[in-house]
C-alpha cells in the first residue's frame, strides 16, 4: 500500500465505525437538568405528586459533538498515515536501478538504501521485475528478477573505495534486457561525472520510458588530488563539486603510526572547485609524512597516501671545478636550477675532493651529483661504495676530467672509452646528433623527445652484451646518452655529456629538468624503496584503503599492480587504492590521479525527474486525532457541567465573572492537553542514580573500577586483578583503596572512579552507541579509561600478520570517539616517575607498549625539566600486556596466572606499573612541576 496517498496502519479497527448509529442513539439521552425551587411546602408536594418524568433528548449539536469524539478515537486507534509518495513507475517494462556505491556515497549510504528500497516496493506493488546494478562492481548481473531478490542484493551492497564506472553497468543492463528498453530507469547518483564522461547520454541510449535521477549530499564529495613537496612545505591540492558557498577544511599530515604531525587549511572560495593548503614542517619531518587526511571527511577521497616519490630528497652537489668566474658556465648552475624546486641541495665547504665527499656523505644525502669529476682520491672510493651499497644514488656528468679518467673507474655504470667523441668541428666528419626516442624500459618513457636538443661531444661506452639493458637514453646514431647500473641497494647514473652547454644544449632545455627529476625519484628517501622502478614490475597489494578512508591489511581479492616506468598507476576494481609492495618498499595508488578534478554530471533528459534522497516521507496523523478527541471530551464535560447546574453555586458566590474565569481556565487546561497530545513524545534516558549511602561511600573511599563485559571469566579476572593491585597499593603506598567495583556502563554513575579498567574481548557484546557516548563524556570530564586487549600485541602499530580480534574490536569501539593523538609512554613522561622509576610497563606480557595521549609539541628548552607532562592526565591508555592477569590473586594472595615468560620480577614490575598509573591518576603531572621549586623558594626568601 506504499503507493497510496492515504492508508491505515490498523485498518481492522475501522470496523468499529459501524457502531456509530448505536452510539448516536445512546448519546441522545441526558439526565434532566435540576431546577432551583423556592421552599413553599405545597409547591414541593405538588412536584412530588407529578407523574413519572422521562429524560429529555440531548440537543442535536451535543450528540454530534460526541459522535465526532467517538469517530476521532476510532480513527486514531486505526492510525491513519498520509503517504505523499506516489507510485510513478512506468508499467511499460522492468524497473532498472543504477546505484552508485562509490567512495562519495559513504556519508549518506543508509538514505540511498532507503530510497532504493522504496523504489523496489513500488515495483513490487505493480508486479514489475527489477534489474539492479552497482557501478563499482567487477561483474554485473543485470538480469531482471523479483523484488525480493533485488532487496537481498541491496542489503548486501556496501560503498567501495572506487569511482563509479557507469559505462559497464549501463552496458550490462542493455545486454540483460536484450535491446528492449526498461519502463523506468532510476539513477541513484553520487553527483560526480565519470572520467570518460557522457553519463546522461549513455542513460538516454537505453531509451527508458521514465527516467528518475536521485542525488544525495554533494557537500561530502571532496577529495585530495595531489601533494607536492616544495621548499617551504608540502602543498596539498583538493577538489570538490562546484558549490556556491565558501568552505574551509583542515588537512592533517600523519606519520606511519597515524599521529598527526602537521596541519594546514584548505579554504574553498565561493564557487571554487579546487583549493591548496601548505603544510609547513622541516625537511626531516616532512619525510615522515605517510598519509594526508581531511579532518571530518571519513571517505577514501579524504585520504591521500604518500610513498617514496612524495618524499623530498637531499641532494649533495660536487663539481670538478672549485672556482668559476662565469656562473652560467659553472657545471652545477643548471643542475641547481633544475633540482631546487624538487630537492634540498647541499654543497661542501671543503675544497679538496676527498674531504668534500666525506663532508657530504656525513649529512646522509639520498643523491650525490658529481659534475665532471674524474679520478677520486683512494680514500674516497670505500666511502662512496659503502654509501651506494646502503641505497644511495650517484649521478655523474661527463666532462674533460671524466673523459681523461682511467678506464677502470668503479664508479661508472659502463666501461668507457678513453677520451671524448667530437661530433662538431673543423676536423670532424659527423654532425651533431639529436636524441632518439626513449626506450620503453627507461624511466624517461612517456616524455616527449626533445627535437631541438643536439649533442656535440660525448664520452663513449664500450660495447657489451648488457649495454642495451643499461641504457636509458640514446642519440639518433644509437650511442648511449644516459646509462645506469645497480650497486648493492644503490644505483649509478651517468649522463655522457657535460652539465653545462659546452658539449650539448640539453642542460638549457626543459627536458633536462624532467630527466633529472625522474632520475632522483628512483633514489631512496628515509630508507624506503623508490616508487618509480627502472623497469616494469608487478607489486602485490600490501595495505588497502577502505571506503571510509581507513588503511587496512585486508587485501581481499585485489590483484597485483603493474608498474611501468613513466606510467602512473590507476585505480580500478582489480587494483583499489592503497599501498602495493611490501614493508621494505611500496607504491601508493591513490583514488584520483595527480591533478584530477571532481566534475558534476552535466546534461539532463527531457522529462527526467530530479529528486533528493529524502523524498516525501509518510507521516501519521494519530497524534492530531487523539488531541482532537481530548479537546472534544473537555468541551463536552464543560457543556454537561453547565447544563446540569454544576456551575450555579460558583455563579452565586462569585458572580458571572468568576464563572467565566473558571470556564476560561478549564479551556486553557484543555488547550494545554491538546498541545501535549500533538507534540511528539520525547523519551529522556535516565541513568540509575546511586543511593545517598552509596554515594557517600564512593566519595569517602577511592575504589578501582573495571568494566563488566558480560563474560564471567573475564570479569572474574578483572575483579581479582584489581584486588591484587589494591592490596599492593595498601602495603606500599599511603593509598588504601576500597574493594574493586564492577561498573555497568549502561546504567552506573562513572564520575566516582578516577580510572576504569576495560578488558577488551572480541567475543563480548559490542558496546552500544549510548555506552560509548557515556565513556566519551567520562573522559572529557577528567576520567581515564585503560583499555587492555590482553593479547600481547601493540594496539596501534600496524602488523604484517594482521590485527588480533581483540585489537579489531578495540578499533571498532573507538572509531566513533574523538580520541586524541597517542604515543608510547616516552622515557621522560610523568608515568615513568610517578612513584617508582620505570622504563617499561609490563603485565602478564612485556612486549606491548603502553599508549597515552601524545604530549603537545613544545619548543621550549627542557634541559632543566626532569620529566615531561602535558596539561592534566591522559584520558585514555591502551596496552596489550594483560595487567589484570598479572595482578590477579586468589583468596590466599597467591598469583592466579603465570607471567609470559615465567618471571616473578616481571610480576613485581607489573605491580609497580599499576602503582605508577594510580599515582598519576590521583596526582596528575605534579612531578613535572618540581623544576619550579627553586624559583618558588627564592620568591619566598628561603
């Protein structure tokens, strides 16, 4: 009945309307109105002797009022619902549902499912088959089926971290319908045009009788499209659909642990579709950036992964000429101009080549560029060789010195002929040579061959069987221009021409910049393998991005990524966005290519209906009918009271004015009742409040608290663990805590406890959103929750083996909370000195770290500060060491569980960790303030 404009939830109740005639007859009679008589006895006796009287009929208008009240009650119980939605599906063919389940549909996916479900209901009401496709699926089954089958497929669908591929989806519908057009085609769009465009034209080609285009919230469609490591910071570019109003977002740069280490503001002007943000940070800190996220945008578009190609290299420059009076003729001039926008350049202060090389390599550069450097000092070869084997890149340029160097130089990629080849001059028979097309295996592949570059001189390589494999660029006559060779984990690249215009005009061309940039991208930055291989590679999926912008180790059915030199990888259903490779080296495959833009779907079809996801929702008029019945009841009561003379005494005592006032007051109360009936019911959740006696007990004595998980064995160990810690605190400190308390997070008051121990269990019921909201409020108001996954795994560090079930449960629990940045307890944290001096925090296990709120960056000098403390106390702690298992004791005080490995000193340190945690909870970071004691004493004159 969803296609009807008006319906009843309980239509059987309407049968009571047939009783209205009987109710009419019953309501016609009312008691006779009593009359006031004077005392004369005879007149009273005359009244007594009258014949028996019958009640007079009630007035027709009063009977009608009561009939209306009865009808209103019957209709209210039947619950009439007004449904503005009209079933407008065409009966000329099946319903074709084209649903975008791309990354941009995450924020309103539930509304999309509801809208699609309503369309399926309409098709079922008209007995129409349904053909349903999702635009990010690998395979499309568009065969028309029943409404029930369509609902099953709709329930199983989820948003994917991919752009919509509507061309394949629409082609599948066309093939499934065998050329016959659908009756209605409903397009649930994300509002973003596909990369190949023409979405509405492709829909028009299906020839549907009726086309309905349903779109959601376009404001959520924002994506990071590029990240460039510049001189003063990392510039991030984002794109959105063309909205009218301005909008600002914050971009956070996070390291491999997910800690935010830099931020910048994206500010979209009115009508702008792109915006830039500059994340300012030192060179070394920028190389720790692992991913960029847009705050508040939990989608795959709001995440941009960084790999070695985004890291800024440190390039060391060394020239064979120390002094050059003409800067434009300096071998390093054009190299500097080409690399300055893309790398940090360093030059030696020493003039001697041997000392200069030692000075440069001590600064740990990624690339060493040597322009026309011939034979090196003997002591320099071991230094450079060791640096190469550890992953460095040596880029050399030819020149007179290199041409005259010995042929057995180990720091050249190929064997060179002695001397140089002259292609231009009075005694030369050959002409200057242009460049040939770049080989397909070269990192320069894809670059346009410069047609105005000519080479007049070069150093020649001796022909060898592997010379072709080692060549990245050739001259037109086939002689090598750029050659390369691997040395351990590093690489040597040789340009067979000089770095100045003496041998070629290549250094003053734009191709020189592109060739150098692609060359340095092959180097290692921060010890991570480069993302631009020198030859085609196939990389397996390492970590993938979910539709909600989370980096996970679940690679699913993703296929390896084919990487070719000079060709950027693309996102598809087979290769979703993520990191491909291994922990030693990976390539980032982001959702949108560099420089990509989000464009809206343009064009519309004649007669096509455009609507929002919300649509027109059905609403019940039951509250209005109940309110009407209540108002009529109050009005009937007043009328009957007036007719029966019940207001006569009031009129005699206070006059007509008082009676009128009473009538107005009664009508006012009736109006309030009507408003209360019409207003929606608001349910106020009320936590169970402790008794006064329990409140005083909790306030008088400090109690350790643990979360009741519902698993008997886990709760028992938590209680006995806190009993053991309470006993230890009593024996070793001035604190004498009371008996541990198990708290029900749904009901119990949490403000009594400074810290709550929460043993995370994947088999326990998942906490409700209400519970997590109460926990969030508890932490914001100064409380601390100690989450213990009890699995020996670090709760935040990514693992190749995948996260444990308990860690996954913890991640699911915390996903909806505003958790501050976390870090392992630093060596100078207050926790390490709150009572005992500790360097780690073991429990039953000792491998996991204890994570606390990260201290804010502070540039002040801490040389005199014995410990580091933040503002207040961390609201959250996370560990996997199973504290309660190490603390748990039986009734005799004996440990219940052994430590892993068995070591009683580890248990002792576990107790000490518990003591430090409690002291930290109760006293805060007071020890961080001890540095001010001398100043305070000085001010006091002591």
